[in-house]
C-alpha cells in the first residue's frame, strides 16, 4: 500500500495536483554540493583509471595488482617490433635496420613493464582509494538520500490524507510518517554535513596521482634517451655503400638539372640532415633516387655542389641539390 501511495503522491506532484513539502535554501544548497561532489568523484575515477585496468574484473573486485593488468601499448608495440626485426634478421644477418628494430622493440617492452608497474601504483595510491570513497561514503549518502525522499513522499501523502479525512486514524498515521520523515531527513543532512571534512583525503588522492605521474615520466624519458643512444651506435656501425652515377634523363618544367654525370671529386661528409622534395624527380638510372614533392629524405653525404646522396624508405641514390630544400 505504501508503494501505491508514494507513487500516487509522486505523480500528483509531477503534474501539480498534490502539494509538496519544500525544503529550505540551505538544505537545497547542501544537496547541490553533495550531488556535484558525487558526480565529480565518479568522473575523476573514470578519467584517471589506466587503460590497462579498464574493464578488469580484479579492479571491480578491489584486488588489482600488476598481474591483473592488461598489456600496455608499449609492450604490444615492443613485442611486434621484436617479431618483425627477427624475421628481417633471418633474411639478412647483416641488416643493421633489423638490429635497430629489435633493439627498439626490447626498449619498448621494458618501458611497457615500467608503465604497467606505474599503472598499479596509480590504482593503489589514487584511483582505488577514490573509487572506494565513492562506493562507501558517497553511495551511503545516496542511500540515505533515497530513504529521505521516500519518507518525504509518505509524509506528504499522509498529510494530504489527514487534511481530507481529519480523523484519529489519519492523525496517528501522520504522526508516524512525520517522525520517520524527520529522522530520515536528519540522517541524510548529518551525513552530507561531514562531507566537506573528507575533501582533504580526496585532494590527497589527486596529489598522489600527480606524484606518480611525475616519477613515471622521468623514468621513461631516461629510458627513451638510452634507447636513442643505442640506435645511434647501431647507425654508426652501418657500412657505407658507394653509389656511382653514370647518366641521367629528366624532363620537366623545374629548375635546370646539374650535369648529368657529376665530377669525380671526394665526397664531402655532412652531419645528419633531412631534405624535402620541392619538385617531383624521376630517376634516370639505377644510381639516382626518385622522389615526390614534399617527400622527406635523409642526406647520407654531399657528392659535389650539384648532387646529394640521400636515403628514403630504405632506398639510397643521388638527388639533385636544386630540387630539394634542407629542413
């Protein structure tokens, strides 16, 4: 019967037929604060939860550890690189590119392990405590809020019934519902009132997240730096291949090409530089390197004033200087 009366009261209030007990502005303000805190906490937990923990059943059961986390993007990428490099190495034992891919894959896999450990720290020190706060403290207040609203509907229904009939039975019912409503309201208010005192803990969890992030990014910055140095050493060990240019045939409306056969002068080494194609160039023979407008290449050396030896997508050949720009 109570359910029917509450439903009737709620529908009647919605259409403006039945009166509703109005709360004070102070009460309404406390409700707004609680609802805003609850919404913010739930969103923060969702936003700060690492991708490796999203959807993990152990996380939902408060038993999250590193072994429960999914592989990070770096781990997956590293394993893929190691596989690709190994396949290439099997085809060419002397390939420094294969060695570099494998080396980078191993570095990425190590970074992935650090990332996974970091995710576990984030969960233990920030996300987990916030989520428990949301489930224990805030959901308890939501429970009290629901009880308060139910008791308020019952009270208003009893008040409406007593105003209509005015007998001792409805008076007794109104007295009971009034007491229950006031008790529920006070319990709800008391719990909301102590919520601001919990904010220091909530802020502490956010600070723990920032601290963990700071330490993590310092670690991986160092690891990427080490990986880059290893790749530089592999690059330095790469053998140098001489490219002999014999002839060239290019027809286009672009700057005039240099002499078709560059003079045989000693190659001038250059530091690592990149160039971008200003015009499309079609190689006239096997010694030249074709490229498109906007294509980026790496200068291996400068042959003379008119030609570079450059590399693009694993191919090496001669490139006319006046068809490119240094970037």
